[in-house]
C-alpha cells in the first residue's frame, strides 16, 4: 500500500487522498467560490448602498 | 458534518498531490468563466424591460404612461427601455442599485404599491427619489444617449435653441427642466405634499389664541360667519391677520389693510400705494359700511388715486395659520432659490421694489411648475422683502 504523509501527519492511502482532493476541488469550484463571489459582490453593493443613503446618490463623475 | 468539513479543510490547506496542476488550473479557469458569464447573464436579465414589467405594479402603471411619450415612439424609432434610464451604467453604482432592489422585492411580496391607489399615493415619493438621483449625477443616464455636443442647434425651434444652448454651456442636468418626460408627473407635485407640505404640517399644529397675530400660508376662502357657509372672498397667502375669536370649527380674524377708495373697494392691499395683495372681498362685504371700518382717505401721488385704511372681520377655517413668519419665509425663500435659479442666478429679493415684482414674477411663471398657492406665497415673499422693505437694495 502506498501511504502519503503530509506535514501534519495525516496518513491516508493514495486512493483515499485522491478522492478527498477531487471532492474538495469540485466543492470549491462549484459551490464555495460561486457563493462566496455572490456574497462578496452583494456585500460590496450593500456597503455602497448604505454609503449612498448617508452621503447621497452618486455625483457627477 | 464536522468530520466532512474538517476533511475538506485539511485537503484545501495542502497542495494537490493526486490531481495534476494542469487539471486544477484548467478546471478553475473554465469554471471561473462559466460562473462569471452566468453571474453577469443573470444580472443583465434583471436589467431588461421584460423583467421590470413582470411585476404588475410596473406594467400597469409607469409602463403604460411611457407608451404615451416620445421615449416610446417617435419619428426615428429609437426608444428607451426601463434600464436605460433607471439602472446606472457604472458597475459599482449598478451593483449598489441591485442591492437596493431588495426594497422592491419586499414591496412586491408585501404589496406596498399593488393597487392603483397605493401607487398614486406613493408616486410623488418615488418620483422624488429618481429626481434626486438625476440631480446628483447631472442626468448621466439621459446623457448616455443625449449628447450636448451632438445637438444640432439649427434643427431646433428658436425657443428650444435659446434654452438648450444655455443648458449646454452649463452642462446642465436634463431633469432640471424635463421632469415628466417619460412618466406622468405626480398630480400633487407642487401642491399639498409638494412644495408647501412642510407649511401644511406646521399649520395643523399651530396653537391659535384670540388677540394674537398670525399668518396664513395658502390662499384661503373667508366667510361671513362662524358656520363657514357663506364664502365672501379670499385671503391671499402670506398675510398677517389678528385672530379675534376661536370656536370649534373656525377662527374669526381681523384684516387690517389699505384699499383704494374708488370703485367697489373689494381689493385689500398690505400697504399704502403698494400692490401687495392681502385679500379679495365680495362686493357686498366691501360695501357693507357696518362691517368695513375705514379711515380718511389719502392720495397716492403716483396715481392720483385716493387710498384709505380698511379693517374688516371675517371667518376662516382652522389649521390654516402659522404663529410667525420664520418658517413661512424660509420655505418661500427656498422655493424661490431652487426654482428660479435653474436658468439664471435669481435676482436678489431687494433688486426690485414691491410694485415691480408682480410683473417680473408673472413673466417668469411659465418656466416653473407652481400651483396657485405657491405662486401667491412666493410673490408675497418677494414683495415683502423687496427694496421697499429692505435696507440692502441697489
């Protein structure tokens, strides 16, 4: 059996490690980053909106 | 769950050993493109007319009104859709507007304006939001299509050319003059909750007691007795009167003014020889020697007409008076400053004397949107602050 040891000593077999990594990869690109992007852009928009309520609508640029 | 999260986290922390660099980069690149494309497509879908009118509030109200205007149909066939004017082009402002749209989602769910009546009640507020936006950014959304530099002056009418050239020089905000270009103007735009709204509010809470002086901010009917049944004339806006009796539904007031001793004497003026209107009375009341107390006549040298002081008591409705002129004149001054400075800087109030102001004022009225009461109040303001009553004149 070929084990892989990482720096924090997580011993899993190579097949398991491969499964875990694909799993994480897909989770990141399909779920995590998209949701994070919407949240960050939305949050950014919210901040601008609040600041427009305080400082008035956007001026002449 | 916790174990799963922990595994994911542990895997994320470390370099990928079982998946090649090429696969990881390509996968990330492609999914980034797919996401960004999808995100923007979804965002742009909310920027289409179909989306906007999918809410019946928009489709049945403002969309119908748009179809009566030149922005819907014209000789060149170029038309504007909802987002062209209402969604900022600049990305940051656009995203902010999308977040602000959560308010509209709330409204759609909870029916804030889901009937015609509710919509009409809120029309002025909604319009004022947009006017404030256009005012702040100089009507940027209009200028995305309408470029001052591309305007052909020769194709305009003389009147249009004069105004538009001046606007061009100032890079003026289109909305300063062109309100109501795409949807109906609020009916009560300059009345009621419009320009005189704050004064209405103040008047409804003024404590009125007999023996003190008060001021009315609107043109109000005056009556012969406390039942307010027989209207006998009108009291002009911004007049000073003394309350002599307070009943449940009305006030008796005393108007002390001047009038010409020639003719019926129906018109009451604020001061000797001054065309500052205080009241118009019915002929019967004006000639009623018992009710009208008059003084000896004095001749106005300018016209040769005899004037006399005239005092009369009439009745008016409640909630029509203010205790002092502070708010009255400050509101009038604000209306004057904002309405009369869009095309030229407004003349100082004391630039003219009281008898010159009516002519000047009426010549300018077609450039603004004042209702009767606002006109009366602003003119009265100008006359009472004219060079006749001010030290600061030239």
